[in-house]
C-alpha cells in the first residue's frame, strides 16, 4: 500500500494508524478525539481556559445542587490550578471561575471560599468571598462600605468622575465650567481632580 497522508483535513503528515498520523492518532488514543487540542493557546482568555480544561458535574451537597469539579491539575489541598495570560501564570481554578463569572476579587487578602466545602469545585454559585484572618475580615468590612458612586451623598457616577479627570487633565476646560456642566460645586471638581475625593473605585456589592 502506498504511503498515504493523515486523513485529517489539512494535515500533511504520513498516515500511521487508523488513517491518522502519529500526532492525531495519539490524540485519539488519549482523548477519544483526534482533533482534541492538548494545549490551550497562550492567547486564550480566562473563559477559554476554564472551558478548555472543563469540569464534571457531581452532587456533593444536595441542597446546593451540582458541584463543577475541575478536571485539570490540583494542588496538595485539592484546589484546581489553571493559568492566566500575563505575568502571573498560575491561578487557582476557583478564583479564576469567580473572576470570570462573578466579578473581580477586590483585595489580595480576601479569599474565595467554597459553600460546598469541595475544593476542586468551580461552580460560581458555590463561591463566596471570605476572610482567612482578622486582617482580611477588616478588608472585607471596608469593602462592604457603600463608597464612591454607591454612597448616599454621591452626585457623580464613577464614569463621570473619570470623565471629569480626563477632560481637566487634557486642558482647555476650567474647573468652573466643569462644575456648571456636571451640576456640582467648583470646590468638588477641584478635589476630584487632585484625587482628594473619590480616591478609590466604588466597592463591588458583596
Ligand atoms: Zn495528522
Ligand atoms: Zn461546589
């Protein structure tokens, strides 16, 4: 029989087994699918990385429904590992899941806890922000404060504050003109542009 090429479209390598080249045949043996990718692209987003590794649905705490157990590698405590683009490569899978499906994790000392007590679970409905020390209790308490645009006295949204700072820094518009336009006191614009007010972004609702 003459040499044939791999039957996967676009693959020019020589056929080895079942009409596939060694690489596609190996993928078939390992994953049951010759087209299954074995490495996530370095440019993949967090959502793509989570989907790439995937999870298994398992009921551990019936009152909470399904746990989504991470299929990828785990650390010694049973938490899943994934990776992220950018300088910090490793990322705990449940933290990645929280960031992707719930929102940013606001403070480094704040941990993401499992309501289901199942470390490899990445079901966002089972993940809550928590504290692992008194320090992080304080951090959480600070985060619960309705600051910024959520403060009762706030007249400007975060977007407006950013806009005011950008426009003033770009020049060509006075603080008084901005004050008139946004309906606030001139002193308020002055404090905003000097970062004496609204220094930190609005806390997320947690
Ligand atoms: Zn091939
Ligand atoms: Zn769970």
